[in-house]
C-alpha cells in the first residue's frame, strides 16, 4: 500500500459511489476460462485459448465504436470471437448448444479470493456498483453465482457506450445524482483509470498480478495520477475505513 492516509481519508469523506471494473479487477477471467477448458476440452491449451478469446475483445468493441457495426452486447461480441477462434483450437465441430454453453463461461467467472469480503466491507460505507462493458444479464448471472453483493449493476449496455467513452463514467455520476468527484473507479487497468480521471472521477488501482495467468505477471508498480493503490479489495476496504 503506497497511497497516503490523507488521500484515503479524503476519498472516504467525499466519495459516495465506488464503481468497479469487473473483468480482471473483481473476477479472474483467465483462470476461470482455463479451468473450464481443462474440464470440457482437456486436449486444448486453456491458457492460450483464454488469451486468444480475450485478444478479440478490444478490436470487436472498436468496430462498434467506429460505427462499422451497430450497438452489440458483449455476450454477442464474445460469441463472434469464439466462433472465429474455435477452428484454431480444433473445435470447429462444436454444436450450437456446445457453443452457447461455452460462450456463457463469461457468466460463470470466479471471483478473486478477496473480492466478496472486500466488497461486503466497502458496501457498509459506499454505494458499490459495477461499471463494466459486460452486459446486464452477464453481470447479474455472474454476481448471483459468485456472491458479489452489488447495490446496483451498471453496464455499457445502460449507456450504449463502451468504456473508455466518457458517457460511461459520467453516466454513473448521473445515475446517482452525484458530482464526478463523488464517484471513484476501482480497476486494475491504468487506461480505464486514466479515462475516468479525465472525467473528474477519483481512482483506485487494484493489483492483480495474475490477471493474464501465472506465467505472465503484471507490473503492479504504482503509477502517478491514481488516488489510491491497493493490493486487493480487502486492502482497499481497510484503507477506506471499512
């Protein structure tokens, strides 16, 4: 923990809403997909499959944001990426039922070990909401399965814009009738945090060294600009007096 106590106290006394990035920050997408592939298709390299699936995420959203494709739910983007990569992994033969089940692995992602306890503690003092590019159904199914105690589920679907569009960050403030400075984004991605900061939100970085798998540890060094830097959500709760 490198953030000053003064900054934490300032956020604890002025911020009303904590908005959370989900994929990577609250849930372990890579490990979850790798485990699912090991169970369903053990001959497939689950690590490589998870990375390939996720690699299609930003390009797919970019096509929508450029107007080359109409507004599309992340479930549907995930499905199009899945159909594209299956032949590469020897799974072109999967039936429609099998593809639908596999695509919904994103609804079944496991929370990081600290997430539920950390969120429950943070919930005692703040409104806690998702702010994810994932669609509402996906986020709700995920929360139900993993026991994530959200006060509210907000999604790019609500604003018809994907992060890092300002409409998403400012939309959270509008939903809760709060000033942007009364909202803090909690995320493990510096680009997400920088975009939120550009809209006037406060920011808290969460270390997730194994987001991309144990073989690819992320550099979790603090970066200037983030208000808080926590090792996990329990650490963030402690910093904020929860």
